[in-house]
């Protein structure tokens, strides 16, 4: 199981989302080929209704505590309640650090 699959499974178990996307974006950064360190997550769940953005982030970080302490270097979070979800989230910008710039 890839780390992206593991992240998706943990978030699905924790939040029962109506929509989830977990994309490994490590290839966009200055990391060794095949690395799994940078991720973009789009998560839509009724569990986020009435919560501020920081509370949503804290809940996701809690669900992924083990991964955040180890292999995850960067996590771009796009977190929506059912009511807020418009069908798409923004793309991540291109990395400008290291040899990619």
C-alpha cells in the first residue's frame, strides 16, 4: 500500500467523506525520484460543518498523527463541508525551491 493509499484510508475511516482526493505531489518538488513526502488532500465531509478552518486542520492532523511525525513533509489541505463544496479545489502551485526553480 502506498502512503497516499494509507492517508486516504485513514481519512476515510475518520471522516466518512462524500468526496476525497489524495494526490502525491512529491514529483513537483526537489526530492529523490519515487519519494512520497508531499501530498494534496481534498476532503468533503459533513463532519466539518460549523468548524473553523483551523479546527478542521487540527482534526486531519490528529487522524494522520503517525504519518505527520514521519514520512509526510508537506500536506496541502482543502477541507470542505458538504454545503461549501463546489465540485473542485485549487491546484497546488509549482515548487520554486531547490533545482525546480
